């Protein structure tokens, strides 16, 4: 294949070349990483994936316009169409926002505006006045200056919590105990024990608890799972996930994180890597954390996953890396699944509704590329809201996102954290 590089960056100690050509969705990522300190083996293969070639054709222009339409749909409110959701499901679900966050605009306000069966009725913030301002800007009828009065509001059926992760347990428990259904931003909690407490409270109060892992509900992810499950290119051998996005604060722009804050900030990104590994290798348990390294804005890990019943059968190696420090124009959110008879690559697994490419590359056969946008432009958050509404109406959370899955993911996170500590100690000992 002929390569066209429109933009490239060579960056940082771990050698990374990023090539981007957003107007034609041409994103290439090449990574070459030094051998792992702990095992002396290369942590990653270098790999490159190129989208469609060329630019300027009618088809290119059409797809650029489609991209613009998808971005607009994410950023704006819109009316419910005639055939949009459940007219006959009875009264709308009345939602309260816990936190006046940016993400709540996309994940709840804009998503709800496109359906008739959800009403965003109230918002609460801890900072007096902020809720009123947010309500006025976003057309929300009720504003509360504290969370307790939102939880006590009997006109609210469900809440969407999108405040800092450190507060998920506290506010999640208050909401569940008040009998509200809860859509709780990812990561569900800081660790597995907190997640278990939330899961148990939801059960006790017979309400729905769903983690807002929006990406999972998109058709592109469903297709990737189907290809894995049907062994389209053989059994899974290795899963490699990269979640990388520039963060200004990593460079001291717009405020610096404290070391504590940095840890949760990065967890809020690398949780996706572990979550995706879980999604693609369901029912497996972590046999070993081969290596794990937390270097602030770059967090890496390597796991061995084994079948629950038979450790010799189907060992899968999973590697992942989250990076907020590399300068990049577009995020690199890439999942690579190496199978016995080929490879599957999903570019932009995190926001597939904006753009994505799914590469299917059999070892002995022609490679192909697929896209799965589902309903034109429908965002990952709209798919997520479909699932949440279904869960509320049926009192049953989708098999993609039950609280057990969040607990299982955080159990792996806890193991990885323990390995971080080991690798830090190892490094200290080496330098002494
Ligand atoms: N699904 C997705 O794509 C995304 C999800 N997220 C998730 O959303 C959540 C919030 O993200 P983040 O970027 O940290 O949001 P922000 O730092 O923007 O905070 C959002 C809200 O949190 C409130 N807040 C901050 N600290 C506290 C506290 N101690 N107690 C109560 N409220 C508090 C802020 O209130 P105030 O203004 O009054 O300080 C603000 O309303 C996280 O769980 C994150 O993982 C974030 C981005 C994207
Ligand atoms: O959930 C997220 O996805 C997008 C990221 O930019 C953000 O930091 C994270 O919270």
C-alpha cells in the first residue's frame, strides 16, 4: 500500500510517530517502544494501520461532510423523530444531573433531547449558583444548590452522576439509598471494594446501577465482539489496547494535577483499556500481571489472562497503554486483536460514532475494512441512553454493563496497582 503522510510528529523518550490526516479520516499510528525493563522482551510490536488513501475525490468530500454531521449531532440538541423510542412505554423517565459537568451535555442533555421518553428535569451542584446557571443555559427546569435536595426530590426517577471519581461512592450510595436509578460515570468507583458496595446497594434498594461505559454500546464494538466470538480470524491470542490523548495539564497548561489527582485522572483513561480487554476476553481471569508501569501521564500494563476452568487452555496476553503526554492532534484509541489466523484492528474504539475503521486482516487472504455507524450519526451516548432506559423499564441492566462487570474490571485495576507498586520498588532498588 502506498502511504501518504500529511502530518507527522516524532515524540518523546518512548519513540512514537503519529501520522494524521483527519480530513480523510486517515490516521496512522506507529509505535516502537523500548524493551520492557522487567522482562527484557519488546513490550509492543511496531504496527501501522492506514485508512483510505488519497483525498479530494467526491467520495472523500462526502465522507468529510458525514463526519461534520456526526460531530454536530454529538455537540447539539435535536428533536425526537417520529420513530424515536418508545412512545408507548408510559411516562417519561425524569432524570436529575448530579454535577454540572461538560460530559453531561453530550452524554445526557443532547442524547435525551433526541428521545421522547426521557426528561432532563433537574441539575444539582455542590457550588451554589452553578446549577442555576447550568440549568438556564441548558433549558433544565429545576436547579438544586446541593445534592441532598436532588436525591430527596420525588419527581426524579433516575440520576446521572458525572462528578470526579473520588465522589462516585459517596454520591452513588446516597442516590441508590434514595431509591433513584443511577447511571454513574466511569470508572464506577476508585477500586473493587467501592464498586461492590455500590452494586450491593443497588440490589438492596431494587434500583438500576449502570456504569457509563458509553463506547461499548456502539455497533462497531458489537461487530468487533462478533468477529472475536465467531473466531472470524481464529482464536484470540493477544489483545493490545492503546488509549492516548493529549492533556494540556500534563504540560502545565491550565493547571497542574497533584500526584493524587493525576492517578485518578489517568485511571479515568486507562480503565477503558482494561474494560475493553474484559469485553474481548469474557470469562477469563488474570493469571499474572507480567508488568505494570505508572509513569504519571503514561501508564502501561501487560497481563496474562487464562480460561477459568483450565489454565492451559486459551492463554491470552493483553497489553495496554494510556498516554496523555504525547503531543497529538487526534487521540489514538486503537484496539488490536491478534488471532491465530489473522488480526482485527479497531481504530477509535472509544468514540466510534464520530469516525472509526475496523480492519479485518486474515493471514492467508485479502484484508478488508468495515465501518458500522448504525443509525446515521447516532452517538455512543445515545446508544448508552437506550440501554439505560431499557434497564430502568425492565429493572435489568444490559449484559454488557452489569455492575459485576465493573467490579471485575476494578479487581484487575487493583491487581495492576499492586504491580505498579512492585515495579516502583524494583526501580528504587535498582537506583540504590
Ligand atoms: N464518558 C466520557 O466520555 C467521559 C467521562 N468522564 C467522567 O466524568 C466524571 C467527571 O469527570 P471530570 O473530568 O473529573 O469532571 P470535572 O473535573 O469537569 O468535574 C465535573 C463536576 O464535578 C464536580 N466536582 C468536582 N469535585 C467535586 C467534589 N469533591 N464533590 C462533588 N462534586 C465535585 C464539579 O463541581 P464544581 O464545578 O462545583 O466544582 C463539576 O460539576 C469522571 O468520572 C470522568 O471519568 C469525563 C469525561 C469524559
Ligand atoms: O472518558 C473519557 O474519555 C475521553 C477522555 O478525554 C476523558 O479524559 C475521559 O474521561
